[in-house]
C-alpha cells in the first residue's frame, strides 16, 4: 500500500490542476488518510475505499471530475460503472 504523500506527489506531477484544485486534492488526500486511520479501513480494499471516499469526498462539493477520474485509475482494483457513478456524486 502506498502512502498518501506518494499518491499526492504523483498527482501533482500528472494532473494539470489550477492551484485551487491542487489544494483541494491535498485536503482530500489528507482527509482520506485521516479517515482511514480513524476507522481502521484500507484505501486499497474496494469496500473500504468506497466507504472512505463517500465519507471524505462528501466534504469537498467542488471536487473536479478530473481528480475523481485520476483517483479511480490509481486504484489496485477495478470499479464497475455503478461504483464509478457513486464516486462522482
């Protein structure tokens, strides 16, 4: 399992985001890491990730779709179309 800071550095290199979206991404990743520890969930397990995303991303209503799409492509598992739609809500 990769540390969130590694994921953030990779996102910073791969995503062409305005500063406001980059800040939002950093906050989201911190939120995911915090919730992962507090709830003893692992972001690399599908059911845990969906729970973490729902809890964490809900705090960031202006999350650009490019961040969600990028995050989905970093996962060590595949999401079906229904699961992808859940992430975009």
